[in-house]
């Protein structure tokens, strides 16, 4: 498992948090219990299996909801 943090453009409402959280938990390869969407800092933290899903696929899932991504960082 790899740990990732994605810095988003500023989140403007609590429902944004729920949309992103729900979308990530539907993706295969993400450890669902690890998903944390932090409203105040506009960050998403999670653990994922890079053999099952790529960070780019995860980023695309978030962008398809209408949220811009500033940067992503991954740690083993």
C-alpha cells in the first residue's frame, strides 16, 4: 500500500467533502477506511494499492466531479 495526499483547490462547502469521499470509496484499490477529506485544508489523504489503481485514475475521478487538483504526493 502507498499513502497519498492530494492538494485540491479550495473546497467551498461540506457537501464537496461528501462527494469526494463517496467517489473515492467506490474505486477498487483504495483502502476505504483510510480515506480522509479535510475540508479546512482542502486535502485528501488515503492509502491505495498501486498494482490495482494509479494515482492518475484517482485524480481523474476527483477532477470529473469538478474539483481542481493542485498537486499530489505519494509515499511508500
